[in-house]
C-alpha cells in the first residue's frame, strides 16, 4: 500500500472513531459519573507519515480522558466542548473522504490513460 493511500485510509478510520467517541460523550451528557473521552491520534499519525505506510497503518489512536470540569453528579461532559470537537472531527473526516475520492479519481484517470 502506498503512503498516500495508507494515510487516507487510516485518517478515515481514526476520525470515525473520534466521531463515535464524541457521540458517546453527548449521549452520556447526563449520566452520573460518566467520564468524557477524546480520541487522540492526529499527532501519532503525523509522525508515522514520515516513517512510511506500515507505520501509518499501525497507528491505533487511543481514547484519553477529557479533563473537563466535573459536574455535581461526577460527569465530565461539556456539551459545548463535545459539539466543538464533533464539528472538528467531522471536518477532518470530510477532508479525508475528499482526499480519498481525489486519489481514486487519479488512479482511475491513469488507468484510463487520461491526463490528470
């Protein structure tokens, strides 16, 4: 797998996990004692790109506690913070989808003998 393909595939996979994590936070916004999380992967993915496709594909990302303010019921979800993170994660995901589509169109054009 080429580096570009590996980076796009991994960005899609990891940003999907980030979106699901934020959705889970929002779904548990009123759950007593629930501890909000963020999916951390962008720095590791950026570093792995310099090491090649195999390193990129090995980036797993990790859920990390979100050190938000604790509410009276012990919950640490900030709806504002989660909505902001959700929007950022959606932009990252959409960018990865656009990159994938562009990459696929390039491959298709080359296969068909068309100029890029």
